[in-house]
């Protein structure tokens, strides 16, 4: 079977072509749900525990009442990728609130939908060009604090970056500081320190970001656009790409020969 | 057939129980789409032209390339509600980007999904209690300028308002001014004027709001929380409820016997 031809849905492996949700599913009608994107490589799902911990905590914060069966999920994901063996792949786990009647109010009883899909990895080996975009990053809202199905602002941020000739976006938080890329965290090399935007500036608590913080290799900071214009280097981080070097920000070329990203990469590789 | 048992989907009337979208539909995975909620009453869809104009303009702004066939949509919606005759109902029209590969980038070719559902109207005859909520309203982003499927912040705003004992939320924009309710615009009676939050403060360009502005019955204003605390009356407006009087804001009782909302209602009724 080709990669992506199977889907795991509510405990069952099925053909991707017959995997559907109702048009009344709140994930579809209201963006009412969460997701995680995980890396399958070397016969394991990297950072599985961190991904599931974040998903569980986010679900509680959004008022989901059905606990996640982590053991069953892991078993399901492994069944989904078992044909892939040595091929690295992206595994996406989506949790939707499920079908609800019209209106925004959380239904008293819900049947959340839990769906896992696999897809090939994009080639992100080349250094990335970043473009500052006009789409702002909302600080303090559920859509920003958690990795939710209400992702349209990120979609349009990346679209704007690509329209401007870049690979990824730099989104500024509503307080004006640098927050994150459209689907990655940011690290900047600034005065010999590795800085990453603070959560209170709109950054998502990314898994790789968390690993690097815990290892003491990066530190949280409030980064203004004027500091951004002076950084000596930059990198993107997320669970799929690990650490990706940035070659330019708004057409200003950065020195990609610098060795500091390698220490970040080594940590992720070993971790 | 009971109300809501039928769905109109991509030109075809079908049973609601068999109306699905793919788990790879970007409306589901990324909140990548738009919707309109319309009132079916007295054998017509109120404000149909305004709803479709807003949907079309929003779709263009989000990079949708397939023009909407307004005539076919109107025919489809009328076929959907034909069994209802005299019963007022809510008609929701959802436009999703359709199936896409993994990632945020807009697919080069898409098959947008267009879906209409009907549901009973909620009883909104009683005056509403409003609660100011902590979920902020993002100014200037696609998710705020348009009525999108990325609606989770509104969901959580209403949830917070209900948790606090209210019926609807007052959301503040990221600049601190009053923006809107979770699924309605706001009008405040302040020093004998009828004021509604400005679009630049995060208000959605609502259909009823637009009608009342055009009629000169309300005017745009920047409304601070301290002005909110001094308003003499308030109302909610949207296409389903028309104009709903507000009885309290954060437990401060308002005088609901005031006659100013009636002039707003008369305009909507006649318009």
C-alpha cells in the first residue's frame, strides 16, 4: 500500500478514501479540535509522550471530558505506520469535538473523533528564506495557546510568506514582538545567545523548542523587530524538521555556515 | 421529514446522515473555509444577497479561485427549506477549501466543498445577560475579518460567558476596546446615541449591523471598557436574532423597557 492510503480512525484502520467525518462535526463547522504532527523515523514515533501530554492537557483546557487512551493511540499509530518500516513519515493525530447541534455551546454529550493520518515528509534540507508577514499572532487566546483545528491564520501567514518569495513566515504577536513561524518555532542567534520567542509573546509551546530549552541550549526572550533585524543567524524548529537553518530574513542574508545550529541538532538527534 | 434531516451538498440534496467530508478536507484539518448563517422565514431567505456577497468577497480574499454560482446556491437552499414552509429556521452555508495534501500551502488545484444545513432556531426572545470574557478578539487577521471555520476562540468565548452565568460574551479587541459578542454584533445606548464597535476594533461586518448603519440608526465608535460600564442599554444583532435586547452586562442591570431597540427592530423587519 502507498504511504497515506490508510487511516486510523477511532480505533480502526481503514482505507483513506473511505475515512470521513460528518458535515456536522464541530471540527469541520467550528474548528473545534486539536492536532499533533509527529515524526515517524527509525521505527519509532519521536517525542510520542510529549505530543500526547500536550494533546491531553490542551483537550482538558478546551473542556473535552473524554480522557485519551494513550496506550490505544500508540498501538493504533504503530499499526498505521507498520508498512512504512524504514521510511520516515509525518503522522498527524487529530482530535475533534465530534458532532454537535447548531450553535457554539459545548454539547452536553459528545463523541469526540480521533483520527491519525500519515504522509510523506517535505524536503526541508535546504536553508529557509523567511518573510515577516502582516497576519498577527493572537496572544492569550485558545487558538494560539493550543495547537487547534482553527489554523486559518497560520495558513494565510504561510501563504503570504510564499507569495513574497519565502519558505516560511515570521509572525509578530499582538504586542509587536516576534512570536513564531506559521508551523514552527523560531530560534535567533543574537550576541552569542540562542533566543526563542517567549510564550507570552505568542509562541506555541513546541516539542523541540521544549527539549532545547530543557537542555539549556536556547533561552526565552522578548524579541522586537529591531532586534530581529540585527540577528546573526536563525533556525526553525518543529517535530518534523527538527532544526532547519534559515538563510535569509526579509532578503537580509544570514551566514548559514555558522556552527551553532549543529549543537541544537545533536540534542534533538540524541534526545 | 424532520427539520435538519436533509443537507444540500455540492448541488445535491441528500440525507444528513450520509453527508460527510473527507478527514483530509482542509475545512476539517485547518479550519480553512468560511460560513454564513441565514434566516429562513416567511418563505424567503432574509438578506440572501448580502450573505452571498460577503461570502464571495471573503472567498476571494482567502485565495479561493472557484467563483460561487449564486443562482445555483439560491436554488439549492430553496430546495432544502421547501418542506419547512412557514417554519422559521436557520440555514447555514459552509464553504471549505476541500481536500488537500499535508501542510499549510494552498493546493494548486482544489475542489471546494459547498454545504448547506438547516436547523431549528434557538429561542432568543428573552433579554440576554452578557459577560465580559478573557478570550481576546484578534484585530486585522483573516479569522476576524471574515466569518471562517476557524471559530474556536468564539466557541471558547461563549463557553466562558455561559460558565459565568451569562447568555453571550463581550469580547475585547487586542487594542482593549469592545469588539463583539461570540456570534453577534453589539450595539450600546450611550448618551442618546446607538453605538456599535468599529471594524478596526475587531467587529465582524455583520449583515444586520450593516443594514442599521446604512439606515443611520447606529454609528461606529471606539468603545472602551469604561464607556461600556456607563452605557444605558445594549442589544445584540445578527441575521438570525435580528435585534435582541440585553438585560445586564457583568451583573449590572440595564433598563430593558427603553424603546430605542424597537426602532432598530422595525428597520430589520421592513428592510
